[in-house]
C-alpha cells in the first residue's frame, strides 16, 4: 500500500491498518488522528508534519522515518516501536507512550516530550538538544552517552535511568536517582 491509498481509505472512514507495509510512503502533512498502525512497517516513510494524535503505533517499524514537526500527542502509543535513527525534530510527543521504544540515534532536538512515558526506552546516541522532557517518566531509560545539557528535565523521573561518563546533564542537575553504568 502506498501513502495515497492509505489516506484515501482513512478519509473513507477506515482506521485499522495493522501490519500494513508502508515503507517509504509519503504521508507528510496527513491527518491520521486515531489511526491504528499496530506493528506496521513505516521504515523510511515521510510523516513530516503529520497529525498522529491518539494514534496506535505499538511495535511499528519507524526506522529512519521522518516525523519532524509531527504531532504524536494526546496518548499516542509508540510503545515497543523501533524509531532508530528517526527524525523527530520539533515533534510534539507530549503525553505519548514510548515504553521500551528504541530511539537510539534518533533526532529529538527541540522535541516536546512533556509528560512523555519513556520507561525503559533506549535513547543511546539520540540528539535531545533543546528538547523539553519536563515531567517525563524516564524510569529505567538508557541515557548512556546522551547529551542532555540543553534539555529541560524539570520534575522528570530519572529513577533507575542508566547513564555513563559521556552522559551530559543540564547545569546544576545531579541525577541522584539514576544509576551509573560502568560497563559499556
């Protein structure tokens, strides 16, 4: 299925596209509010500026997808999704579920992750420059080597978060509830 077909079917009222193969599809700017893309293949797809509010992307393959400026808020489910090397620059992920999501190498610069649920997420090598992680739940998240020096972490939960000597924290933040990992 290509992007045009999905949009046409969505506009006709269909919402469930579980396990659809949309790799490389152009869905930029599409209104896909409440779409169901459970375990869909969206690898390398263009979702720039798309509205995926309340979307279910559980277990979806979004490796190298462009989700810059996309809206994935209001409870969007990206749990266990693969977002390695995805572009989420300036995306709105406020309140999104990202439990056990692989975000390693992802661009999350200037992303809005207010109250995002990032429990056990893999953020190694992610670009979080200027991102807002205020009140985010980062319990058990892997932050090894992540530069958070320009990120907002006001009231973020860092319990059991893993970090190492290459992890950079905002000035004045001492991660007392996080756990240093000595072995790379």
